[in-house]
């Protein structure tokens, strides 16, 4: 059989470790020789598997699809194809393999995807892609934690709002400071609005006439709503106090809000109700309204508020919701043989990522030590009178800040590595005894389990609907088949599980 070999790296760390392009290509050549394949083309490139626009790979896929005869497409590992189960290129090649038009070979993983594979092998392939996506999401989560850390310290992680400006110091540190001109414009906008002598249209016209700012009313409204000017920054609906100078007095900002939204505007009050396990997590599938709860004759009931109009919403008892969700979790149980197979795959994945972990750890440690040496030199400069006390204090704090940054990076790296495998192992354990865990859990534990496995939970009549999140959708899809290890028709299409939706 003719073969195409494809090697890919996505980061400098992989290029330096055992996943380098030459190392991958050498393994693939040896693999093809052992299989007796005739190599007709070799491709290698540095391109991220996370990106939507993988132009080089698109061209390779088009070349593969143009072949008139069956051909083997060889990768070193599954994550060299993609770490994103949503990638349409993966689905295209996968379907061609099941149709016996191509074969997908993953040399280091020892896996071949063709028309002869079993349901369990299909599951293992899909789950491997899902776990790769889970790992990339874990890295993304840690990036978000880094941003959260900056916010908690009072630092804004993005572009400064109008009235401030981003500044990069000669030593590379980044700050935000008040813009002398634009801050005055902000103060003027607030003064105009507080006077109640000018409409938004008039303010818009004056900004263009006096300052050449061609803004629309929405832009001006955002300026008037921005609490950053009085020391509060907002991100993802959460508020944080920032460390930068204020442009406005709190009294002025509050007065603008009172004028814009009405001093006596009523705010909806949400009264907490204890003892309802699903309070606040359900919505109506028919109209999208929230589901309210009440107690009748010793039982908890849930029903649509029908705030958008009556539609004959029914009452559903809490016990019925628990039973329907419990039946879903029961259907997720996997055989021990497959669980053991997954644990073996996870251990192999852990070893594969060891090189990346150590390279990153070394890099961050060296950066920390670099700033420690700078602090030592800085101390000598102060002692010898080469710098003033104020210069010493300023530079010392900057160096310590850089050290804290790389300390945080080291913590994030370790947390990503440890949390990933702990979480994936936890996913497998959940799939093993999910029904039991759900039924015996307390209300807050039920909510955590539902948040991990399900999304978009809603009620239609007396039926609970939901979307099953990855990788649990794959687990449920294969668990509901008659035989995990049996051969399945490659054209078979499995319907969504009763009461729910399997996300794709």
C-alpha cells in the first residue's frame, strides 16, 4: 500500500523534545518500512493543531482526498492529527477511513483506523481526541487563573479604557497611567451630562466639534457607565478594585447613574428558598423562562413562571427529576475492561508530556533565578552609591514582581499537570458509578455533578431535557450499544439518548 507520512509540531517546546519534526519523521519512516508501505509523500510543518485555519494541513487533506486508490495516512500520534474533536478535518479523514477509502495509522500509539475497527476502538479514538481537548482547555483555564490573579492584585490585564493609556517601561514592565488629555475629555463628558443641559446627541456633536471624536451614542453611554474611572474594574460581571489613579469623584459617577437610570428604579429581589435541590438550575424548554419552585403537601414541585405568557406549564415533582437524571447516569456505566484500557492510555499520555513539563519548568526556574541575581547586583549598586534609595526601591519592587510572575507560572504548570490527570481519572470513576454517586449525593454535590456532565438543563412538561458535555457524550453513546467490544456497522447512526442531547 502507498503511504503519506505527516509530522507536525506546534510549540518550541515540542521542537526541542522527542516530538521534533526529524524525530517524528524518522519514527514514521521506520514504521512504514515495517509495514511494507511505499512512501509517496512526506509532509512536515510547524503549525498549531488548535488553530481553526490550518492552511498547510488543509492542502494535505485535499491531496489525500484526490488519490484514486486506497492510501495509508501516517501520523506519529493521534494528537499530531488534532487535539480538537470538533475539527472538521478529523471527521473527514475518519469517515473516509470507515468507508475503506484510506487508513489512518498512528505509529507511536499503535492504533489503526479503518473499516474493520470495533466499537471499542472507535470509542478509544474519540475519547483520545476528547482528552486532548480537555488538556488544552485545562491550559486555557490556567491562563484565566493568571488573569484572575492580576485582577485580584488590582491590575487590569488588557487595553486601558479611554482616559488612561498603556505604558511599557524600558525594563519591559507594563503599567496603566492616566492620559493627561483624554482624562479631561472624560471629566467634561460627565460634567455635560450631570448638568442635564445637553442631550446625548448634543454631547456627541460637541465631542466631534471640540475634539474630533466621531463617536456614536453607544460609545458615550459606555463611557458614562464605566466604573473604572472611580477605581472599580469589571470583568466577566465581577468587580475588582484597581490600583490606578481615579479620574472622577465617586459622587459624580453616582449622580450620573442616578440620572441615567432613575434615582428610584426598582431592583428585582431574589428570595432564596432552602430545601430545593434544583432551584436555579432549570429553565423551561418551551418558552425559555426560569423554573420556579414551591412546596405542596410535603413535596417539592417545579414549574415554569410563564412570565412570557401562559402555555399550560405542568408541575413536576423533585423526585421525578432526580429519577430521570439518575437513569441517565446509570446508562453511563462502562465495563471494567475498558476502564483499565483507559487508565493504561492515560499513563502513556503522562509519560509523553513529561518532556514538555520539564522544559517549561526549567525555563521558568531560570527566569526566577535571573531576577534574583539582578536583585543582588541592585543591592551592591545601592551600597556603593551608584543608585539612589528611590531608584533601588522602584527597581527592587519590579524585580520581585517579575519573580512572583514566574513563581505563579511554576504553580500553574504543576497544577495543570497534576489537575489534568486527577480530573480525567475522576471522569472515569464518575462514568463507572455515576448513578450511585448522583442518588446518594447532597444537593450541592448533585449540582456539581450536573455541572460537570450536563449543560442546558430544561423541563418540558414532566420531562427533563439536557445536553451531555464532552467526553461524557462519547461515553454515553458507546455505553448504550449492545456490545462494547463488538463490531458495529460503520454507517450506523445512534439516536440521542432519551430525554437528552448528545453534543457534537
